[in-house]
């Protein structure tokens, strides 16, 4: 499957600051899914992006799919302590997903 | 609906012991998956089953076997546990037809092999 590289691996912010995680591939991605995993929990689906240049918003979260479908990003505006966790992107292949390594977000209240 | 359930939640094994991790879903999904998660490694696919009666290897299948018992249940077996198999194991399920392949995860099994 197509590998996806996620950066940064870790990010620590002050509450109220913005946060962005990036997902990159050297080849064209079919579509991208984003998941959130709270500490000690399991991954939970957030969103799927399919179209080139697609932008979707969920409250303070903005998801983008690059024009060339080789990268994606998740941006959180004005982080809150409830945003703590690890965010994963995943490329949808034939009948399975290939996950990035994740970005672990910690927040100083 | 319970979604995806996994048993046990925690397990400690000695090297060489065997065990089976159980997974069941009640969403009538056709596909099921087993992942392992190690610190800093993300989620790595061990095996998956695209439909009842089929199973395929994922990225890290060595040391594991699976059985898709029926549409609801997908088990993962460790025949001779090794310390390198200490990890958190997640089962997931999804549809793999139509628009979205969104996966639903179980709560995980935390396995330690000493």
C-alpha cells in the first residue's frame, strides 16, 4: 500500500494556540481518512476527503486535501484540553487502510 | 448496539504460551481487521478479512493466525508468544463497498509477554 508520512510526530501547545498536522505521500493518494485517538483509548473516525483540493470543517477543525492529492492537513484553531490525543491520517487502499505514524498533541492548560 | 467488542481487555503471557484474542461486531460489516499499536509506530495491520470466508495478510503477519468464524467474529491467535508481541491489539470493522471505508475500532487488548 501507499506509505503516508505524518509530521510532526509530537506537538506541545499552550491552550488557545493553533495546531496543524500534515500527511504526505510521494504518490497520488486515493482518499484520506483522519482519526483521533484519546490517551488510553481507541481510534475514532473524524472525516474522509476524496476530491482534489477538498476542504471540510468540523467546528474548530479544518481538513484539507492537496490539489495533487499527495498531501493532507488537519488544522485545529484555538486548541482546548479536549483536543489532547493522537491524530492519524490513513490512505484508503484496496479493502484496507494504511495509517501514518500519527501526531501526538499535548496541551498546557 | 455494542459496536466492536474485544476480549480480553488485558492479558499477560509467558514466552511460548498461546492465546486467542476475540473480536465481534454487530454492525453487519463485511470487512474486519486486526492491528497492533506500538509506541511511535502508529497502527500496523496484521491480518484482515474482506468478507466472510476470506483472510489476507497485512503488513506484520508473522507469528499470528486468524479465523473469520462468521460475519460477526474475527479472532487472532498467537501460537507461541514472544516478547516482541507485547503491544496493544485493536480489532476494527467496516463496509468496503460504496463511498466510505470508515473503520470502527474496538477498545483494544493490552498484551504483555514476559
